[in-house]
């Protein structure tokens, strides 16, 4: 029996080696790692490392509910709601940066909006108009795929990019159509902002909203402005104009009003207006559409048609700004939201 022990030991060693060799040969070429059992369903994709945050809570005004949406999907919904999908790609990209900058500035503001259900932002002009995917399907019908693809392309091409002035997020105001010039911020609002300066915008003349005429009854005109015109033919005297060629002040019926006040009281498209009396009616012509501060959307589209890039467009309408990544501004908000 003693003579067999060395033989048995040798045979045992050989058997172990034979078993291990295939495993040793396969192991270096295998990518699989030993893991615990996973559920059969596919887990949700984690946000990419460059995503500044996973979601935004949007207060839906019509339904009084809160919709949670990914940041870039939110930007898609805003661009789709605020600018025609048929606009040039570079104009759509510029709009994507204004949308992303606005929501980033809103999220990081120290003074939060008084919104229900922990909402971050509304879906109205009080913030930015936002439409969900379902709403876009209903609005676009059989053009949904084509239009959404264009918007998504613009958003993805500028993913994460926002606008700053001296490292501070800007207020990226925009409007539809200028009268040929944009406004200084203080000529429409109170605060002068160095990046919101009046610039020429000649492309807007091609906008269908460049000139508009409206007519209202004289007594309605008087009621809305709180004045009495009487039998006068010449109505009002322009006292001054803004750098953007809109009416700064006008004297009418013994009152001095700002162009902004007249625009808002009469619900006019622009504060660049003229009017004349025709019998018992007032005929009003406005030039441009919107407040006039910041980026003109039709101006942006006109620039894009001339071959300008979205960076050219933004540099024209927002003076001395820089393009940076939203990730540099959102960590505090992301941490607070977790």
C-alpha cells in the first residue's frame, strides 16, 4: 500500500491541473464579472456624468399638476413652444441656449418662486412656455416626427451650454420681432444690464409680424388710457424716443405716459406705434412684436439664413457674453434636491 501512495498523489495532482487549465485559459479573455443576481427588467439608464441634474419639476398651469422632466427634454419642450420648428437650425440652437440659461438661472436663484408642490418653474410666459411631448404630438399632428427631430438636433448640438456675463448667468430675454433695433434693458424695465444693449436688427423686416394695424373705437381708446381726446384730430405728442427708436414718452389728453404704459394699456404688439383718428375710430400701426429686449427671434432666423452660427447670433444680441457649461452652476441645486 505504501508503494501506491506516491502514485495516488501524482494522479491527484494531474487531475486537478487538467480541471484548472481550461478555466485558466479562458479567464484572461472574459469580460464578465461575477455579480449578484439581477432582476429580469432592464434598469433605468443613469444620468450621464455630464448631466447637471436628472430632472426639473414643471408646474402645469392648465391642470394644476407638476410634471417631472429631464433638463434637456425640458429645453426641447421650451424651444418647441417658443420658436417655430421651421426656423433655421442655428436660430433653434440659439433659442436652446436661452431656454437652458433661463431655467438654470431660475433653479440657482437664492429667492425661490412661490409655487405649489415643490415645483421649480411654471409653463407660462411668466417663466418660459413649455409643451410636453403629448401636447406637441397633438399640435404638430403628422409633422410631429419631422419637427421634433429638428428641435432635438438643436438641443443636443448645444447640450449643457449656457450664457454668462463675467461668470454670472445672464437674463436671456428674447422676443419675436424688432422694429429694426433692440432695446436697452432699462428702457423697458428698470434695471440697466450691460449685456442687454440696443443693437440693429435689420433682418426683422422680413417678419410677418413687422407691421400690424389695429382699429378701436375712440371711446374705448379714451377709457383704456384714462384720457379725454374730445374733437381733436391730432392725438398726442411724442416727447422722446428710446435708443431702440420706440416711444419713451408721449403726452396725450393732458397726461404724460411712457410707451410701455400705452402698449400695455392698449394691448399693442410694440411700443413703436403711430396712430390717427378716423371719424370715431383710432387706427393704430405698430412696428415689431414684443418688448424688444434681448434676442429677436426673427432677427436670429435672418442671421442664420445669411450663414451666421448660433454663437454669432448670441454674441450679436447679448453683448460680451460667454458660453459655458451648466454643470459649473448646478451642483448646489443638485445637492439640495437629492
